[in-house]
């Protein structure tokens, strides 16, 4: 399902945090979004996934405009984000975190518990099977019963990915999946993303680890001070003098 962002504008006071941003994530593509601190990347994610309203511009998913569509409805349609700081339920186990991310089940209404017990049982069995499958796929089976708050940074990122997958997402926006993650788990997360992408799930990934991101994505978009300044294959984009200048400027 393609994601299309057209002429997106968002200001805080006099500062344009996203300034006429236009780009697409074609269905099933693997795309990176980079830029110096404060460039506007996370704000863009929040607008695309419905956590924040834009001042102007349009976001469409699968050809349908998302104007006034809530974040939860966007998730139901298959467009889901993760957060820079994972938002797991720290006191719940990893398994419970995944269960809690599933779309509403028939068993959650009291009436269907009485009127359709067979359906409720079937849905619960299917849910358990899905969670077991994901725990195995994400290499989290060993820690399934551990409180999510006790996991390493990288494992928490895997739980976030698992929670996104539980919703049935078709396009997932990952906000800094490698931040605070050790190199071994960075490779593991990358591999899982590649496998999911091979199954047709599209990704848009914000990341400051440009080496790991470049090995993962086919296209990079670069933001600087709210504007999109470059797009293309990673090697070409990272060699672009305008991009190098943006990063050096950001470091000074
Ligand atoms: N609620 C807000 N009110 C005012 N300014 C904000 C708000 N949220 C973000 N900003 C500002 O908007 C700009 C863009 O922030 P944003 O978090 O989108 O950047 P980013 O590219 O994701 O940065 P980083 O890589 O550091 O996470 C920053 O200057 C930030 O201070």
C-alpha cells in the first residue's frame, strides 16, 4: 500500500518544522528518512500517522486521503508507527504486550462471550498462535514471560516491532530502531525488517546510524530545517555536497 505525502506544512510559532514536504513510500518499499537533529523527521512521522495535525498538505494511504482520519483508524487501515523511546507496557510481560496490541477481539464484549462462545474461543486460539509465531520470529520466545521493562534497548525495539505487526500493519514507520541498540541486535532487527519487507510490508525508517540504515534501505530522503533537500539511492545521497553540508552545519 503506497504512502503519499504532498506539500506538508507544520509550524510552531514562526518556525516551519515541516516546510512543503512531498515524497512517497511505494507499496512494499524500504525507505529511510535522515537529517540532523531538529530537522523535523519525528514531527513528520506524527503527522503521517495521525498523532498531530498538519497546517496544510495531504497524506494519502493506498490512494485514500487521510484528512481527519484518527491515528487508531489509520492503524486499522494498516499504517502504524513505532516511537524513538519504546512505549511498551513495562510491567506487562513481552507476551502480554503483544496480546494487548491485537485489534479488538469478539471476547472483549460481554454479550459475545455468552452468545458466540465458539467464535471467542477460535479467535483466542488464533491470537495465541499469532503471538507464539511472532515471539519465535523476533527471537523473543526466551523472554516471553519477562516484564518488558526489564529488557535490553534492542529487545524493547523488537517488542515495538512485534506490537506493530500484531495490528496487521502493511506499512510501518520505525523511529530510530537502532538507537541505544548493540551492533548484534542492530543486525538482527535489520534482518527481521528485510524478511518482513520480502513479505510485502513497507517501511519508512528514521535513523541516525547512517551506515546500518544505508545497508537496509533502497532509497533515502534527507530533511534539513523542515525541508526535503535530497532523495535517491543511499550511496548517491550520502555523497551529495548539500547533504554533507547539512550534517556538518548541524554539528557546528
Ligand atoms: N510541540 C512542539 N512545540 C514547539 N516546537 C516543537 C514541538 N515539537 C517539536 N518542535 C520543534 O520542531 C523541530 C523539529 O523537531 P523533530 O523532533 O521533528 O526533529 P527530528 O528531526 O525528529 O529531530 P531528532 O533527530 O533530534 O529526533 C525542533 O526544532 C523541535 O524543537
